[in-house]
């Protein structure tokens, strides 16, 4: 009896799962979960010794459980592997590797020209940048194979460093159109549900309702533009958010307001990559991890204390301490 061919819609997720399972099993070998396979165990000196050794060795059910746990770990992270990015033939990002699991905030710091914003634009799907090597997986799916709108629908959000103005389109209508695009074709977003959610998020962020009647970013101050971005983040509820220099152009009061909004949205279902030059933003949005990017690569990683050390010692210190040379 011939085996029926799988449709594309079934094969694609199955392929991702099989690929991830292979990676999980490889990780298990590395972790030593299969330490008894492929080797001749030493002869037991007694039945008691054998029982003790057997009790330490994982059985098949333990191995299967570890496979499942690691599989779900791969399915809940934004995973950037050995990424190389070029623009107009010039390589900007050179072999960057970074993992951002859901539920964590990772700060990416670095001087001007280090490739931070380039990374953000490539994650969002900017057509002017070429990925020459590496890959980006979001919950196990190759992000680079998707169009920008598909990436957004899958759960990726980018807050721009310099948000654009959209004259004639109110924030309320803009957000409603964005949410409508996620509703199955032929269905309509319920207006009452939409406005209930909108006002709930605005209250959470401490925003006045009149704010949504203004045109998107038209005549906005720097702080108002960033608040509008955070409102979009709250309404769209993505899995991963890339905040590209959210502190750019903000005074201390606006910075505190934006930081309050981001902190209000932190939780186990959202992974955040926070891109910034300066440590001051991290006083208000405390990251789980800090990464220092110089010359297109991550040269140092650590906990939040790394940002304080970087502020004191400067980027030259991070560059000099790199395992490989990080070019200016």
C-alpha cells in the first residue's frame, strides 16, 4: 500500500521538530546522559556494585524526558547562530551568536558602529542587509525564511530607534489594523473587545486615553514616540521584543516612564533584547544578562554588574579583553 505524501503544512512543522530532536539528542550526548552507550562497562565486582551503578545510569524513560525538556527549551527562545551580515559588500556583523529565551531580558551594549542596530533591522527583515552566513531560529523556525509581516505574525516585535510619522492615521486605528491583520481571513475584530483591551493596556502603562486620538508620531516629542512604541508592544503581545535604543533622545522623566512601561510587560511569555549605548537605561530596566558587542561580535557577556564595569572602564577595556581581536 503506497504511503500518502504529507502536505506542506504538515511536513514543515514536522521537519522543525525532527531537526530540534536531533539537536536535543546531540546535547544529551554532550551532557553525558548516554554515557553508557558505545562503551564496554567495567565488570561489576559484586551484585551490589552492579545495582548501585545501574541506579545511577538513566533508563530509557529518563532519557525521553530529558529529550522533551530540551526540545521545549529550543522551542521557547530566539536563537542567533554564527550570524554574518553585510551591506553594500561590507561585513558589519561577524559571527554573532546569542540566545534570548522567553521570560528573560538581555541587554546588548556597544559603541556606535558595532552592528547593534544592523542586527535589529535584519531580525525584522530589512531588505538592504544581506545575511551571508548563519541563521536565526525563533521557537525552532528559521526566521530568515519569512517575510517581515510573517515574522511579526509569528511573534517578533521591533521598537524603532527613530519611529516614523504616519499623518492622518490615529494610534487607535493603527493598532486596530495591526490586530485585525492577525485575525483569520473573513473574521472581524470586535470593536468592544478591542477598545476594552486598549484601555486596559493604557491604564497599565499610565497613559491618558486622549493619546490614541492623535496621528501616529506626528508632532510627538521623543518621549511620546517611545511611549507609543511601548503601547504597540503591549497591544500586540509578541513572544520576543527587540527594543532598539529605546533610551535615545529621552530626558530622565521620559526614560523612567518608558522603563515603567517595559517593566509592566515583563513576564514568562516575553523575551526582550534591549539594545543601548549607555548603562543608565539599565538602572530602570534591570536585565538578566548583559552582552557587549564590539566590531560586529559579542566580546563579553555577564550579569547586570557587567554594565557597571563597562561604564567605569569603557569599551576599549571590553575590546582588549576579547579572546579574538575586535576591530574598531
